[in-house]
């Protein structure tokens, strides 16, 4: 049986990919890993997935935790940290793993390389998380093009927000990607609501 490993990336920052990653981690019984955490004042993404129900012992430590909330390449420079590529290889664990990127697919992690380049190095199935709000067609198709141009295997696209059937269908058709489902905005966002909402929105078959 093939061990499930997925990369979760997004079309932009603050679109819900951490929420999606937390739900996916629980749904497939995976460990969670955020290779580079940039910004700690408001908490970390690892802390957020724990608050959303992922067991602490299923959360792997980041390779780099940077204090400044900005692009990792700049945060590393401000913190006086040099990011080594070999430290960003996925952990060698036997079970399923969900890896969450930072920001959008073309966010740089050093002076010459982006997260899309890192995903190409890993060659793992990648899920693109996108808003359903205005502008998502452009952002999503650009992200798909950037991933595909680097040979990144795109598992599919997952939407977050209120239903926008035409936008979602247009992205899937023009981007030639599988539409995995749409997670509605949950209020309140609790571990229980997230589990139920994710189970209702996505077909695990």
C-alpha cells in the first residue's frame, strides 16, 4: 500500500490552507509538517493545527522557525539564518504526511528559489488551496501554471469560501485539474465543526 504524502500550498497567504491542512491531516491519520515558519508573534501554524484538533505528537517540528512575519527569504535574512536545502527534505517517517508550504507557490525561501521549486524537488502530489472570492480565477490559473511548468504533480484544487460554481468550474476546466471540493467558511471554527465540514465537502474515495 502506498503511503499517502501530500503537499498543501495556496494561491496566496491567509486563504485557509492551514485550516485545510489541519482537516486533511486528521482525515488521513497523517503527521503534519511546516518546513519553514515565518512569523511567530501571532502564534505558529503548528499551533493553529493543534488548536484545530491535530494531536501534538502528530506535529513535527519545523526545519526553520523565523521570527519575522514576511517572505521566508527575507525573514531568514533579518534573523541572520541561512536556509539549507537538505534540511527541507521531507522527514523520513513511515506513515502518512501532510506538508504545508508558506504563502503562495512562488514565495521565495532563499535568494534564488521558490516553494514551487522545492515542490518540484520533492515530486509529491500537491493540493492547491484557493479562495472562491473575486480574483481567484487569475490567482489559481497562475499558480497552476507555475506548478505545472516545474513538473510538480498537482493532485487537485480545493476551494475555501462561499460557493461560486462558475469560478470553480472554470478554474478546473481551464487549469485541467481535478476539483476536490469546497470547504465553507465555518463560524465558529472548532475542531468538531472542521471535521464535520471537511467530511461533508470532500470525497475520500
